[in-house]
């Protein structure tokens, strides 16, 4: 999926919360190459720095070598679906965020991206597909985002879950065309989490 981070950044630029809450301080972009969030430092005025974490740094499922509560925010565009265990990966991404910090994550929506086919025809490295919530899925490896996030209720607050289908054209679905290959289309699930403060984590 080329330049998904840049597509989402253009969309997010018009939303005040990304300027004032989510992209504030020092962050890490997990799976950031070749389109890293760090290139937009300055576009979001309260964003000071964004480290890239990619294959050469280690397995994003474990984030080995990264201390707990290291970053003010985590951003990740279309990386979670490449992990063998997305739940464990998300747990470690939460671990490295400071209390009160945010995680801004996008994953492909299985009905808009995989279009009812598994394994994925457009990215053979996808190990899981994602849906926000439905009773059952055609995918044998589907992850229900509601259920995934519910397992982290004690450590995060869910700020937002959104199906993003900007410039997605339904008339092209029958042609089995990967619309993310265009320069404008997004067909993803975006969810934003806030790590609970220390007093919330301890129950004080």
C-alpha cells in the first residue's frame, strides 16, 4: 500500500485533535518506511520528533529494546496486519506509550481491501484481516476490532474507531482492483487509543 501515511496525514490535517492532542511531543512510527510520519514534523506544530521503527530495528510484535513509557504517541499505518500475533503486538505498542499518550493506528478493512478473498490478493504478507464489528466473517483469520480493543480496556480508553473510505469507488469492487494503488483512495479502519493515566491504571 503506497503512501498510506501521507494520504491519512492530508485527511488528518483538517482535524484539530491531531494538532492539539494526538500528535504532540515525541513519537514513534511503527512500520514507517517508505513513507514516514516524521516528514510531517512542522506540519503538526506540537509534534517534536518521530522515530521510525521498521524491519531493521526488530520485530514490531515485541518492540524489544524499547523501554516502557518511552513515547508520547505511537502512529502506525498498515503494519498490524503483518504481525503473527496482532494482539501481542498492540499490547507492546501500548506498553511503550506514556500514560496519557495516544496510539493512532490504521489497518485495512477486509471488505474494502481484501474484497472477500483470502489470502489477500493485493498483499501476500498480510497475516490477518480486520473488520470493525460483524457477527461473522468470510475470512478465516479475521480480527474484530471491537473485540481486540475490549481486551485492553484496563489500560486504554478508545478515543475513536472509524471506517475510512475516502475516494473509494464501489463500482470498481467487481473489477477486483486495489484502490489503495491510486494516489487518493483510502479503505481502512482507523482507531485511536489513549493510554490510561497512572492513577487509572492502579485504580487509585
